[in-house]
C-alpha cells in the first residue's frame, strides 16, 4: 500500500522541471537528494552519494522511507528553484551534460554545482583565464606507451603546446583555433581521457591524453572550450554568441568499425576504424592511430554527395550490410557487420549531407576541388 508521503512525492514529480533529472535531464527520475530538494536519476544519485552525506543526502522515491520534513523540503525547493540557485552563473563555454555523456563530464558537472559551488561563486571558475599549465599522460605516436608531458595552453598565442622536457622547446605546437577535443573513455580504456584532433602538415593528427584526477582532465577540457570561444568572439564580433557556441569542440558524431573496399572489383574488404568528425570521415587501421589512413570530405547533397544503400551481399561474410558514399570524385564502398550499425551510420551521414556548409567548410571544399583539378592523386583526402 502506498503511504501518504509516497503519494506526495509522486505528485511533486508532476510539477514542471521535476519530471526530469536535475543534473542530466533523464526522464522519470526515481531518486532524490532531500537536503538539496532535487529529483535525480539513478546514475546521478550514485554520484551524489559519492560526494558524501554532508553535501547530498540521497533516497529512492519508493523503496526508502520518507520523513514528513524531508518531503516538505522537496516541496519547498524542486528542480527549477535549485537550478536557478546552483546554475546561476554557468559560463557560456561550459558544456552542460546530457544523459548520454561520459561519466567524467556528468560527475564533474555535479561536483561543480553542489560540492565546489562554482556557479554560485564565479571566482572559483579557474578555467576562464585563457591559459593553463600542467602535466598529462600522453600516448606515444609510434607505440602504445604513455609518458608524462607538460602541456601549456595560451589563448593569446592561439596555441596548445606540449613539452617532452619541461625547460626545453615544445615538442608539438597545436593551433588552438583549429583544435577539436573530445572525451574518449571507451576507446582509450580510461575514464579520464581525451582525444585532441588537429591539422599537422596538411594531415589530421590525433593525440591521446589522460589524467588520474577527473577534475583536472575536465579542467583542461573546459579551459580549451573557453579559450576557443574567446578567440571566436574576437574573430567574429558581430556573430551571436549562441551561434559561436555551436562551433566549440564537440564529440565525434559516430565512431566504430566498418568494412571498406577499393574502387576495383578485385579489391578486398578491409576492416577499418571510422570516425566522423564534423564533415570529415576518417578511417584508421586501429582506433588509437596517430594519423588516419584516409579522409573523406562530406559536402552538401546539392553538390553531388549522397548515399546509396544495397541490400545484396558483397562477397564478404563479415561485411553483410553494404552502402556506398558517393562524392563528386569517387564512390566509397563501405559495409557494416549488423543492420543496426549500418542504420546508425546512415543516419549521421544523412544529417551531415543535409546540413548547410559554413563559410569555413565551403573554403575547405573549394580547396579540395582545386587540388583534384591539379593532381590525379589526392594528397590530403587519400583513397587508401
């Protein structure tokens, strides 16, 4: 039999804002922090419990017994009021997580709100200065070993540098305005890991880093985002901030194994790790390669880019679900191992084909067209 307090909690869940998790937005939360007065999902509840009862006291809405005073606290606060308090001064460059985001991002968001109260006290936001120095574990370009390297972020120079030896010249200089950064826990096997992607000598380069402290790696991630937003504001002073935020680093649209074959009928299928980074579809021998084996620019469908789906086999037992990515200069023959995987790739590529090119993307496409007309081989977007 449902007791009186449980009925009251179920009624409170129906109020605006309470029907989703206060921290990640998951639907139908079934937990709560009764001292903070918020309704949360099970995943976020475990993070709240990890902060300690002196910060957040967690209960299940149905399985735990509720005191009248605890229910009254939930009634007095609720998700909207708590959001107005604990998220009052979230900087525009800060990435607000959603339910499908990496654990480190959600955990640090929750700790920033309630434990460190960064958004109530802006002076605690140490990622807004445009500069940062520290040490990260970096994966070697030629091997899989991780070595401690010093990284230096400098917004004024538009650079992110890393040093093999602290007092020596930098080993690498990454142009901040052209850098993409994404969390990579599943691929790297470390919860607090990131992938840095940038252009080097006309080719895409990947760097993989991690830190044992989740607050540190999230600090680097947020510092890079904030520095990039500042650079965009300087470069495009008349562009609305909401539009500039859309250009900040984002996770890859999709990653995973696909089968690829060459343009000749005699070419064999080869298993490659594919990554869709904005309009650039890269393929690699292995997920943690420093350089892609090839890159395919995906333009707008009005320029001749499109997808053709085949439901017939192609002679490869593993590559059972083929499709073709057609570009103005070549058709790429790809295949997934499952129907669900192919459907996922088709969805994200189709979204890319329908999205209008930005001025910067149009410049990239025009550059590629010039390269094709002056050379029979494509130097950057190879067909290997």
